């Protein structure tokens, strides 16, 4: 038996590696927008979407690797009750950061574990992040420095790097911001005898 991370996210892989976990990475390869559609039509909130996507990713990979423990994770971001997604291009990243500047927003980070295609554990962590007021010029300089990496995260910021300079306050768990609520996950893995 092995631990499988249903993701190729460098941030999630680094979190597990730095925690000393032995794992393999196998992406779920799902169309997230298509998976979200029925949930959105039923009125699901951003937190519900994160949890559902984490479960879908974990269960998809778990069907291929039924003897292994599969970890799925997802994040959603909301500003004033509206869900934001990864920006499609640099212009979208700029608009998103302009909208976030000077305001608090909520980041929902979900994790689910599956074995044999069934969810055996799940957890949701929500973090409130408040960006400092930013001028369009400051955002332009930040995006020029970060480049295309801005398109890989839901908020168009990389808080583990230069993106931390965009913020004035963070209320919540650092690992959840990076994409994986690590401490609750480790507690579960220890209870299952997967880690010491």
C-alpha cells in the first residue's frame, strides 16, 4: 500500500515532501469546470465546491489504485460572496488583483482521502486574507516579476513567494493557503497508521 497524492501541484507535493511523507503523485485529470456545473446549478457555495472537487479527485484516482490511500485537495476563493477562479491570462490576473486590493477575501482549502474508491475522511479549512491597498502600478510590477506563475493559483498570487508582500493580514492556517490543510491530514494519517 502507498500514499497517493491526486495532484501534480508543486506546492502540494512540496508540503508533503517537507513533512517527510513518502508518496507518489498521480493527477486525477478531471475537467473541474464540468464537475462544478451541477453543483453550481444547485446553489453550492465556494466551500462546498472545494470539498466536492477534493472528493472527486481522490475517488477518481482511488478507483485506479484501490489498495492505496489517495489524497485529493482543492481550493476555492470567494470575494464578497462571488467565487473566483484561476485567471485565464495576465489581463485577467491584473483585473483579479485590482478587485482583491484593499479587501478581505476567503480561501477555502479542502482535502479528502479515499481508499477503494470510497471517501474515508475529509476536512475543510477556511482562511481570511486581506490584501493591502494596491495601485495599478504596484500590481503591474508584481505581475511582471511573477510572470505566468500568476496564472497557476486561484488568487493570481503566490503567497509562499513575492505574493506575501501584497497582504496586510492573514487569519488562518498557512498550509491551507498553500493548498493542503496539513496538520489535520497528518492527524488522520497517524490514526490510520500511515505515518508515525
